[in-house]
C-alpha cells in the first residue's frame, strides 16, 4: 500500500484516497474535516475490543468498530468526518467518490464513517494544480515563528497575522503547508520580503490595516504615510520577540 500524509496533520491515507481528500479541500476552500483516517492494526483491534466490551459485557459506550482484518481504516480508505452532518460538504465528499458505508438502524450506526470508492470519483482525472512551489503562490509563505508561537502569511512587502486554526486551515489550502521556523528561518522570511520588524509586532497586536488590523503592506503603508506624514518604523527581531512576550498569540 502506498501511503500519503494528509496536509494539516490529519493523519495518513492510501495515496489515491489522500489525493481525493486534497481535491475535496480545494473544492471546499478549507481543510476537509478528518477526525480519523488511516489506522494501525493495533488501534483497530483496540477499538474492536472496546466495542465488544460495550456490546456484550456491559462496558462503557464505544462506537461500532471492525478489527484490523476487516477495517477499511487499516487499508487507508476510510475517513471519519463531521462533514457528513453538513449537507453541502457531504455532497462534495460524495461527488469525490466517498460513501457512508456504516449506516445502521441500531447502535452500530456511524454516520461519520466514509469510505473511498474510486469508481464513484467524478474528479479522479482532474489535473493536479501545480504545487505551491512552482506557481505564483511561491511568493507566499505561511510561517510560524517558533519563539513566539505566532503564525503569519508573508509575501513580498506584505504580512498578515493568522489568529485562528480555521484561518490557518484556509490559508494552507491556498498557499501550502505552514512552516515552523526558528529565529534564523523566520528572520530570513521577514528580511527577504522587506518587512520592517516593528510591523511584525504591529500586525500581531492588530494595530495596522485590514478589518482587524492584522494586515500590513508597503503600498498600504505608503498610502497612509502620504496622508499622515512619514513615520519611520524601526525595530529588531530580538526587540519584537521581547515586546510580544505579553501578547497571546496561540492559535485558538
Ligand atoms: Zn470510521
């Protein structure tokens, strides 16, 4: 079995099923919801034992589960997803070949469980979009500065502070995987895009442009400077890290 890791830390699937989920991401414009994807034999057998304990021996409730020899999760072709509770999202999964195969009129019912059937996939021959590194989007980096935990979308002379997991998911669909960067890596991204360090602090604090003050670009700044008089902003990586110590930047 050829295995592919899903983006966004969502686990693994058999490669054809993973390619389908990544197409679903693009069609939804966000990361498809994945609670559980590929599963090890050990985990499947553990889940089966929990189910049997519940069903036959009065143990605590556990969802219906097949053992490793039968579970499609172990073949990397099943995903448990809350998108099935959302009609529009469910329609996208269906169009891409996924079916709810564990619907029962009893306590085995698992509406969240979907399996990939390539013969039903209407998008299986869709051309793959060029990877983010070979098209115009390679100007954009989703960067998380490890020192502060803050996450940014950075492009030429522009920076956007990403304040939530949901926003991060959408941005990763558009611009590729987030990179976790130490000081050296983060400095390289900020400096090579000609972004003043003081601006990194300002967008994190929501003090600049855009509806929530989290966006800065050179052109917006120059427009502002033209209106309000030029104000030089100077700082350093160390100074900004220190200044941001009091700002809660964890993705929520
Ligand atoms: Zn499942």
